[in-house]
């Protein structure tokens, strides 16, 4: 092998990118949803005993949304946006938002691990509650982070509505 072939024949190391699914999205990935692209800028992993679920913070051009993903009997996905709902602070049995009544579906506590913009949340234990409307087409999620209570409203989506473009991790 001559000098030039040694010089120009160097094998480039290809970065290996693991195929993503909706339970293994990483910070830096791009999510295509509803004709828009979003960058994954934060990831929260919730753990309650042996059960875990995920929330991905998606930054778009005009808004920030959250994609939730959990494997119950089947994959359950939802899109959520933060809302102001002061009455949620007390975790009542019912909430009213936009003239729709939501009933408490489940509640509990979970340990949290955060990545990206959510990395400062690692190690916290939160209290949460999930509410749903009568048709189970709209949901409200309430989370208590130390003394701050955050509420989000969301709706279920199907996995074919989301396309994942893996980042360089």
C-alpha cells in the first residue's frame, strides 16, 4: 500500500445511533408531530415502584409541548400543554377547565430523573394526579414539585402520529 492510499484510505468511524422508539427518545432528537418539528430539550422519567413513564419536553418554533409515553397494557401516548389552574393546588376530586369537568382518575407519588433542561429535577419525589373528562378524550395532569403545583391539559394520540429522528447520541 502506497503513501497516498494510506493517506486517503483511512476508515472513518461512523457514529452509531440506536434506533429510537417512543420509550427511548433522547434529548437532542427531533420529533415530527402534527406537521411541525420539535426538538427534544428535556426528558423526565417517573418511577413508582417497578412502573415507569416518560415525559419529553418538545420545543417547537411557536410553542413548547410535552409528549407523555407509558407502557401499560399497551403503549399510551399524550400531548400536553401547561395551563394555569390554581384550583388544582389542592388535588380535588374534580376540576373544571374550559367549561369541561374532569374527574380524578389516579394519583400517587413518583421518583424523578431528569435530563436536558429537566436535569435539575433528578432526585425529587413528586405528588401527582391524573384527571379525565367523561369521554376520556381530554386529560389534566397535576404535579406538585416541592411547593409548586403545575397543571397541564392534554389528549391522547396514536404512535403513527409521531416520527422520531434520532439525534447524534
